[in-house]
């Protein structure tokens, strides 16, 4: 069953709920049905189209339980595009939370309502005074 989302925030809520519930069908429904969808996770190759759905399969197998806390940082919306910058705090299967990550979620409004077009994660900055990782040049 395809759900229509009236706002980009409705899609975002459904995305994180589907991840927490491990609901593959609901997760697939939040994404736009096109080869233009993109997912980019740290230290991973960029995924397009059907590869995106395949990448989320382990999270919907029932073996991993997620608890995701999302803090909104900034929203930008212009016409049929919305960009949400969020901080994610994720716990896997009852373990302590992982270090937070930043996420960029891009949504597009089409004939069937709003859908997720791009999801990208990146590590949060190092604490002040801790310096760059070894081998990384400073600006």
C-alpha cells in the first residue's frame, strides 16, 4: 500500500519509524520510486536506485533492532524540494548509543506527495581541542 505524505516532515518521521520497526515495505515506500534516489554512508560507495533498497535490507531482517533519536538542526524548503539537516543518535539491539552522526535528507514533492530522494550521513566534528585525526591536514 502506497502512502501519500503531505509534508517532508511526514516522510522523515515515516523513514525513521520504519528503520526502528524494521519494516521493509514501509521503508521502501518513503523513497521516491526512481533511479535518482541516492544513499551515501561514511566509508561506503554511493548507492543509486535499487542499490539503496538493498543496502537497508540488513536493518529490516529482524536481527537488528534500532533506536534512533533525531535532533533537527536546520530545514530548508523551496517549492518541491526540502532539505533537512539532522543529528542522529543510534543504538543497535539495546547496546549503548553510537557516537552521533549528522544526516542530510533531501525530499522532493511529486504527484504522489513528498518522498525521500537522498539520505547522507557523516560523522560529527571532533570535540573542540581534540585536533584532527592522524594524517588529516588542518585548514
